[in-house]
C-alpha cells in the first residue's frame, strides 16, 4: 500500500512525464510546491515505487518514467479531472446545435474536433440499429431501368440503396413487390428483416415472380445489411503518429492494421460507463503500445454507440476523461 507521500510523488512524476516525455528526477520534483520534501526523501520513495512496479528506470537517464502499473494506479486512485478543459465545452455545444448540417456531418465534425484538440486518434462508433423499427419502404424511380430503395426507421434514419431492374421486368413490377414487402415489414425491427423477407418471398403471389424475387431479395438484404453494421466516424491517425512513441515504422504498421480491421468496433457500448485500457490491457492486436479511453453515449431509445480516443500510454488522462464524459452526456442533443 502506498503512503500519502508516495502517492503525491507518483502523481507528480506521471503528470510531468505526460507533459515533457522526459524521465523525471528527484531534483525536478523538489520544485513542486506540494512536494515540500528533501531530494533524498523523494529519491528514497522513488526507489520504493520502482521496486513495487509503479516506476521504471531508463538506461539513458537517472530519472524515472511511469510503468503500465503506475498509470493504472494513477487512473484508478489519483487522477483529478482538469477544470481547464471546460473552456472547450462551448465548442462541443455549438457543433451539436448546428441545424444546418446532417447528423452524420455533425458526428464527423465532432470527431475531427476531438482529434485536433487532443492530438490523438478519435472515433465515434454508432449503434448497429438492430432494434430500430421499419416505418416505411418506398421506391423512387431514376429511369426505366434504375431506382432507389428508401427505408425509413422510427429513429429517423433514412437508408437508401440503388437497384437495377433485371431484363424482362418493368418498374411497375418493382413497385408492386415493394408495396407487398412494405406492409409486411411495417413496425418490425431491422433485426427481424431476414426472417420476414424469407417468409414473404415464399408466399404464392411473390413466387409467381420467382426470377425477379431473387434479385429483389438480394438488393433488399444488401440495403438492410448497412443498417446492421455500426457506422464509424474517425479522425487523427496522422496526429497520433506525430507522438514520439509511434515513430517506429513497425509500430505504425501494427496500429494501421488494427484500425483497418475495425478493431475499434469491439468497444461499442454494451453497458457500463467510461473505460480506460492501458498498454497490454488492450485486447486489440497492434494497440498494445497505446492507451484507449472509451465512453458510451445514447442519442435516443434505440440509438447508442461509443466514443473512443487512442493515444500513447503517456496520455493526458486528466483532460481526456472529462472531455469525453461531456461529449457523451451532450449527444442526446442530436436526438432533439
């Protein structure tokens, strides 16, 4: 168990290292007004913190740097949220209140803001809309051979899928089948669509158009499948790679591969609150050198997701945590 003095020293070392990225020595710590101890006393406690696994000593300096265990103890027990970050809340409010842009554009803009402000990789991951209910399906003809299938859900999402009419069939055939499916799908969740489509397709009035039915089913399933995949808005990989921890080409490659493989979607909210994964605590291959802070958000009854920031383990936790908490709390403004 750490003494109060050791806690103060560990906190000071971590917050200094987060800012400077330089090993921290006892002489520098004596300049801290809240560490009114002798250099020898601080060195003694630093030695014990190292022996207990909270600090590490580098080969190039007599100073210490935090270990993964040190960061974990800091986040769990020592962190004090930075009040200075509140000055940026008004910018978040302005982005969410802008009625001139779509919800998708708002989320993209918010992701860019988070990345620019922190210097980290930011992602806002949407829900998969599995339980959104279908209110309307409609066909909008584009020409004699092409049309757009529109699908509207109860949470205001409008999904579109361009489809082509197979040879030998007319636009009227397409309109008639869509009308049949529209009635069957009304007020059912997106999660149920495959079963409903299959049952409807088996009915005699649809079987009469067997060739056309298969094509329409494929197009409709393709259109609906976009609902079943969480949308992700991301920004800031280049900013992340500006940090000295990620200058190694192999580390960069691992991070790029992890992001390309949609590893971030494993953080989609499934209950609980804000989470901080540090270093090897991350289950995503390639992100073992990073810290990941994630927090769930809720827009409406059936629309939720997760906000994620990826940075070095030397992350500004005291600023990032209240920032993400405020964004998550404010996301309901999108619903309004």
